[in-house]
C-alpha cells in the first residue's frame, strides 16, 4: 500500500531520464513548469566513468565474461555490458521478462542509471525523411505516420545543435543533412571504401553521423579519441542525458529527480478520465509511493512504457490504459542486423604504435534499395543501411623470429567490417503482453514478448550479406567474408512501435503529438509511438519528437485543456 507521507504535487511527471525523458525534463522545466523525473535507476556521476581505466586495474582484468553473465545473462550478450559497466544494467533475474519457448528475444540495453541507454549507446544519429514517414503511401504496406518531415525538421535542428553531431553533408533526400559539427576524419580503409563504392556502385558511404563532439559546447569538451564511450566520458564529449539534458533541467530549480523509483502504474481519476499521478515502488525500501500531477509523460523506453500502460488497466480501461483500439503492445519492431561482411586492406598497412588515436565513430552506408526514382526492388519492401568500422591491429601472426619478427609484428593489419541495419515491417502478431504468471522483485507483472521474422526480413538479411560482399569487392578488399544469419534471437536495442501513433484512434494509441487518444493528459514520448521503424537509428528522432510533443503539452496546458 502507498505510504501516507508520499503524495507530492507536480505539473508534469516524467517517467525515465534517458534520451526522451531527459529532453522532456529540460524542455518543460526551462519553460517554467514544475516537473519530476521518476527514474528507476541510480544517479549517475563522473566518478563512475572508467574510459581511461586499463583492464589490468579490474578485479578480473575484463576477462571473466562468465562472471558478468551470472547476473546479466541477457544484458551481457552485447559487449557494452561488461566488467566495467555491469552495475549500470538490470539484474536479469530480478527484472525478468518471458517469451514463448520458440521465440527467444534478447531485450538488451536495460539500464538502471540516470541517462538510461544513452550511457552506453552507439551514438549514430540520423534523420528520418518523408520516404520513411510516408512509406505506406509509397509501397502500400501498413500505415503512414500522422506527421511529415516538415513537422519534425525544426526540432531536429534544435536537438542536433544542442547534442553536437559530427557529420558530413551529402545532399540525400532520403537521409537529410543536419546541423553538423565538423566531421571526424575517415581512416584510410574508410576513405578507400567511400570513394570506390561511390565510383563503382553509386552508393553513398559517409561518416556515421554521431553524437560525439569535435567542437566544445555548453562546457563539454571535444572528443580526445580515447575510444570506449560506453564506459562514460569525463569530458562529456559524447551525448548522454546524465550529463546534458538532466543537469540542465535540475539547474532550473523546477525539476526534481526521484531516483530508484520503479513506476508500477499510472493512477486514474475515473470521474474526469484524467490521470492523476503515478504509483511507484522505491527500489531500496520496496515501499509503494504515490505522486500526483496535471500530466504524465512516459519516457521509460518502448517496452517499459507499454508495460506501465498495460499494468494500468481500470474498470473503465479494462485492457490496459489507452488501449481502446486494441493496438497497445502490438506492431513491435526492432532492427535486423545479422547480415554484413568484412575484408582486409593489406596495401594500407603501416608501422603501428600503441599510442594511436581511437576514433569512436565509423562510417554509414546510406540506404540504396527501394528509393524514390528506382523501380521497386523485387526481393523485399523498404531498406537497410550499414554501419561500418575499421580496425588496425598488430600483426601477431607474423612469421619468423628475432628482429625480423619484431619488425613484422609492428606492421599493422588493416581490416574493415560493415553490418546491415534493416527495417522490420510492423505486424500485429509481433507483440508484447503482460505475463499473468510472473512478477519482478518489486511485485510488478512482467512482459511476455512475442516476435518472429517474416519473409521480408529474411530476404533483406540475405541481401545485406550479398551487397556487403559486392561493396567490399568494389573497394578492393582482400580475404572477404560475408554473412547472412537468421536474426533470431532478435538484436533488440532499437525497439519501437508498440503504442503507435496514428490519425485514427480505432487503429492507434497515440496522436501525432504522442498524446494518448483515450486519456488526454497521458503522453508517451519514447519510440513506442513510432508508426514504423525505418532503418536509420531511432534516437535522434525520439529526442526531436519529445521536444515537439512537449511544446504541444505546454500549449494544451496554457489553453486549460489539461
Ligand atoms: C548498446 C546500445 C547501442 C545503441 N546505439 C544506438 C545508436 O547508435 N543510435 C541510436 O539512435 N540509438 C542507439 N541505441 C538506442 C538508444 O540508446 C535508445 O533508442 C534511446 O536511449 C531510447 O531512449 P528512451 O528515452 O526511450 O529510453 P532510455 O534511454 O533507455 O531511458 C529509459 C529510462 O527509463 C527508466 N525506466 C524504465 N522503466 C522504468 C520504470 N518502470 N519506472 C521508472 N523508470 C523506468 C530506465 O531506468 C531508463 O533510465 C543504442 C542502445 C544501446 C543499448
Ligand atoms: S572517445 Fe571521445 S567521446 Fe568517447 S569517451 Fe573518449 S573522449 Fe569521450
């Protein structure tokens, strides 16, 4: 039961402090609203950052993957959850989810720190275009978003200027240019790949537009190329909500950060059909507490926000809050990325040193299938891009011994790898629901996730492997190896779509401002609202839409609609 001392009144309660929650807190508090960030995780601090700490200072020298996997069997499947960072992630046993036995799904990147996934994200920041927002009009599958590029473009500008994105302008309609900081230089492999792939295949290879600074902004220093951003950054040179948007919000004096607060449900006033606040469980004391406010904004990451809505059912909303359409929980999407290739560029070998820079940003190959002026590609709908990175390693396999061997070892081996990131079509039968049989350690019912591949994804993955080989060959790479593996269990860090936006309240959960059709003072500002999940990485769009939706929320408050 809630404790009697807990009710506190705010204008807006924001659940989560990651990419979307940080921006919502900043935008609303800087405009003068009293907000609280209700965050399941612990506070983050520069003292936790270990990007300069060598492995030999760690207890297990970063070599005991099985020890990390003990409490993090799912989270550690992606190497950003490691001996340095494991405490930032959920304990998979304490906070489980379930799947059908034949549909395994790796729900990774479940952070429990201020900043959420932005602590460890890959930082690739790409705009969507109308080729994405209006994809159904182009190829007839699914539904268009209820917004267009013109609606979001001014917000992309705001977010990019603040976040700081290193990038190169390319003039592509389907991958619009943004407000870039000067580009980080390309490596030799990347330069050769970019030039030859353009010349021979006409495809655009560009610097992966990335939230890493090359110029100082707002007291944050430019990147000094140390490499492991996922372990934090004491110069604050990549974008992490924990040291950007959230401190900005706190600085206003209008924002309170309530840490270790695991939100269970949205509380409703049945008389007005308005949310009146939140019920959360204090992770430390395990006590339930209530908070009240004029509006609630869910920014807890797609599955977590949807879980809160599904757990918030009432007599008036029996199938979960804001679910009169029956669409809540359905149309789950997450990128496929199991096709790609790698090769070597021996002619670029040079004398290697231990003190070289570690560029934290690679390249991006812009989508080249099913574009505006091309005939539809016969094998699948929509498209994919590639992220790529080069590596330069000592030649430990050099033959010989003595001085000659020492010299050969210093000759670097230059390799290059690209991995496809493909759009998954939204389908009703990829969905999440509450598992009536299982609760987490806070007593909150968990999600059951149902996701499987469709023939469109299978054909796309095969094409990722084939095209990777074609491009590496065009670039003159040697020892080319390509792969196209089944995508199950899903690589899930870019999930979207389970509380989809739409113009029609009968088929969607949110309107074009991420406001639930059913309860006017509840907004969901993470990727749950994405009507589709284009192949570009989602977070720049998540943040830009959050800012736009906050402006709408404030407008409605001004006009007494909320
Ligand atoms: C390893 C990795 C690499 C990635 N690379 C990229 C990339 O290159 N480009 C890109 O665009 N995206 C990338 N992403 C995805 C990106 O990080 C997310 O899209 C983005 O952070 C999502 O923002 P969000 O606000 O929805 O959620 P998050 O940033 O995850 O924040 C959610 C917050 O909500 C809190 N929370 C959850 N449940 C509750 C609850 N019940 N009560 C209270 N608080 C709760 C969490 O603790 C968390 O702090 C990557 C993600 C990972 C993990
Ligand atoms: S590579 Fe750059 S952004 Fe990443 S941790 Fe090092 S200094 Fe920070």
